[in-house]
């Protein structure tokens, strides 16, 4: 608890171009939860270097992502928005937790398997222990709730396992976090293969809507979305392409799938796809406008980075000192 509020932590990688999946699966929920919890939202740049990055590009993207958090509507006075690399506790706790995590557990992580297949020339130890760093992120703040998309559930489970194992040995050190999965948009699928997750790293640019795509591109990608030959707009597994578009439309308009099925009863796929594209544009338009405005406010963003980095560091150190003491590191002399 901080100021009588339960604690929320989440983060995004500043790698590649953020997609509509990141927005609807995560960021949109962050906005609705932000008043209820004491929130920490990190730009997780330590995670980003598990895949080779161009340094100047990473720096630029990290800043753009931090600005995007604010542009999307998170107030940095109330939400602690900061760079993971500015808080050394993340790396320090990750090292300790590495010593409480088994190789067998990490070997089972599907994201590790996928990423090592994709980056076969660079299967580094960081990629393998990635979930431990993620556990450190969460446990460092005594987090109660972690809003994520479904693809991160396995990482949340291992975080809970590590925390319970540690607590089992040393007493109640860590709060055991709960995942928070939004009702809609928790798994936005590729527009070109609706059985696959929409992903930043998809080679086909038509498969993903990027948050910084212009309106024409968004509409064009929706029009080209792979559907089926059923000719009916129904919300069911047999029509994964249409189902995904209904999910996107619901997440953008706050309607339910039943509303949408009624609304487009006896209408064609063309008309529906157009409506989906327009609903995405109207959700993103205010974000683009605010982004544009904030990109000119360098001093303001710098001050957010400094102030919130210090705040995150303060809370991180509290947990870290407790953990260091528990495992038997010598006390600091002040
Ligand atoms: P990342 O950067 O891949 O994704 C950020 C968030 O977006 C969600 N997401 C999706 N949701 C719905 N549909 C999709 N197609 C889709 N694609 C991505 C993800 O579930 C995630 O919530 N390892 C994490 C970042 C991280 C983190 C953390 C998250 C590091 N430490 C601690 C929570 C807590 C990641 O790579 O997310």
C-alpha cells in the first residue's frame, strides 16, 4: 500500500513500433485503473536489449514511448512513469531472484522458445532470464495487480511462483501479484492471420496496425483484413477474422459483441471493415494530437523523467534493502 492505495505495476518494451494490440490489450486498461491504484508504469528498456538494438534508435523510441504513456492520458503527477534503466534496483533484484529460479522453469517459457527461434544467432542469457527481470520489476514495488495482455500470463505465473518460493524461505517479503486481463482486447490478432497474435515484429506490415500509422493506412489495413466467405457478421470461433474485427470494434467503441452483431445484421463485410477502421482512428486521433504537442515540450518531459525516476527509485530501494537483509548481505554503514 502507498497512501492507502493498492499498487499496480506494468510496462512496455520500447522495441519496434507499438501496435493496436499494445494499446487495446494494455495501455487502454491502464487508463481505467489509474485512479484506483498507486501506479508504476515503466518503459522497460533493460528488457529491450535482449535483442540487439541500435543505441540511438533505442533512446529515441524509449522517449517516444514514455511520451506516449502521457499522451494516451496517464497523468505523470499521479502515475509514476519512468525508465527501468534509471532505477538500478530492477537489475539488482533480478540477480537475487535468478538464484531462486530454476532452469527447468525458464526452459518452459513459450516466449523464450519463440524468440530464440526468431533470433537464432543471438540466444543470449538475458533472453533466457528475461522472465526473472520481469518478476523483479513487479516484486520490487510490492505490486498487487499487473494489467497485461494474455501473452504475458505465463510470465505472471512464474513471477508468482518465484515470490511464493522466496516468501516460503524468508517469511512474507513480497506481495503476491494478481494479473489483470481486460474484458475486451486482451488478445488482438493479426489482420492477415487471425489465428496469430498481432505483433510488433510481424514481417507483413498489413498484419498489424501501428499506433503511429496515419488514418488512410489504418483504413486500408482494415479493408485488407483477412476474413472468410460466410458473408455474415457473427461473433464465433469459426470466423476468427470477423471475430477479431468485432473485438477491435468493441474495444474502440465500448460496445458489446451482441450490439455489434445487431448493428451490422444484413450489412456487408466492406461496410463493417470501414466502421472498424474509423473507430480505431477516432480512438487514436486524440493520442496523436497530444503526442505532437508533447514532443515540443522537452523541459516538461525531462522533469517528468527526473521526478518520477527518483520516486520509483525510492520505493524500489525500500524493497531491495529488505530483500538484501533477508538473504544475508551485510548492513550498510551510514
Ligand atoms: P510488450 O512490450 O511485448 O507488450 C506490452 C503490453 O501489450 C500487450 N500486448 C497485447 N495485448 C493484446 N493483444 C496483442 N496482440 C498484444 N500484444 C502485446 C502485452 O500483453 C503487454 O501487456 N515483457 C513485457 C513487458 C514487461 C512487463 C513487466 C509487463 C516487462 N516487465 C512487468 C508487465 C509487468 C513485454 O514485452 O510486453
